[in-house]
C-alpha cells in the first residue's frame, strides 16, 4: 500500500512503529468528507478548527519517542485520537489530554470502538499535564509551544523522553527531543515542522 511505502521511503524503519501505522485505520479519525484522502501523506482538517497530523510526522515523532511495551505515555493534544491510537499499539498505557471537550469526547468513542482499551482521554489543559498520574516514561506533545512546558518536564520520569514541536505560532517550529537523566534535562533539535498552536487553558467554546 502506498501509505506504508511513503513512510518507508521517507526513512521510518522501526518495525513496531510501522506495524502500528499499518494497523490503525486513519479513515476512522479524519474529519467528515475527507475519507478519500485518509491515506494521503498530509495533515487534514478535523472539528474545532484543528488538524489530524500528517502520517509521516506521526510516524517520525513516534519513532523518536522510542516507546517500549511497558511504558506509560502522556500525549498532549488528542485531536482526532489518531496519534493516541498509534501509541496504544506500542505502549502499556496512554493518557491523552485535549482542551476541546467535543474533540476529546469524539476521540474517546472512536478509540473505544476500535478496541484501543488502554487509552484514557481527558478534557483539560495540557500545560498542566496530569500530575496525579505522573511520572510518565514518555511524553509527546502534538501542538506547538513556544518553549518546553515546565509542568511536563516535571512529570517526565528519570530516563524519560519527551518529543514536542517548539517554536513561534506563526513561524518555523522544530521537533525537539527532551531527555531526563540524573544530571538534568538535555535538549536536541530535530526536524522543522508546522503544528497548530498549543493554547493555554481548557477551551471555553465546545
Ligand atoms: N494528535 C492529534 C493532533 C491534533 S492537533 C491527532 O492525531 O489528531 C493538536 C491538538 O492539540 C488540537 O486538537 C488542539 O485543540 C490541542 N491543544 C492545543 N493546546 C492544548 C492544550 N493546552 N491542552 C490540550 N490540548 C491542546
């Protein structure tokens, strides 16, 4: 299938990640009316003016996250639930936070319908993370922040990895890898990307 070929051609090699990308039916997560484009390698609109990320970027960030089967993963920005579905195939447990209740409710239903029972979707502010469920082995943020949110760095366990887009809302953002060790946090800048902004607080509109 062309979808998988594109991911391989663009350099995704991790077998577990490729298997997860192959497993999850992206057409269940794209917005109404976009079904024919489900397997094109591009971001597509979903409700609340948000987007489902480009498959290559989902695969790339997931590969960089280096998820192991025993890991507990925190995702910020549930959106369609697609990234959470992919993570559910790789991790023991996924907690995903979305600021729009409408998106969180829709994603929760889809993930349950697809049998991805190890994902918990919550409505809330991702800048606060989920302190009552911390520490996390892995954290992935799928909206662009101007800098690494301190609460998320705090909730990363020792030996943990966080992958997130960092940069101005209207300029060039980069995927950044943050690793936490006993000596502190280390940062590494990866590829340039374009994400919707990470906005403070739970959305007031639905
Ligand atoms: N991972 C998603 C990508 C959705 S786009 C997917 O696979 O479809 C990013 C999402 O982040 C949007 O739905 C947006 O509402 C959400 N978001 C932005 N700021 C947030 C915050 N502070 N807390 C939680 N979610 C946030």
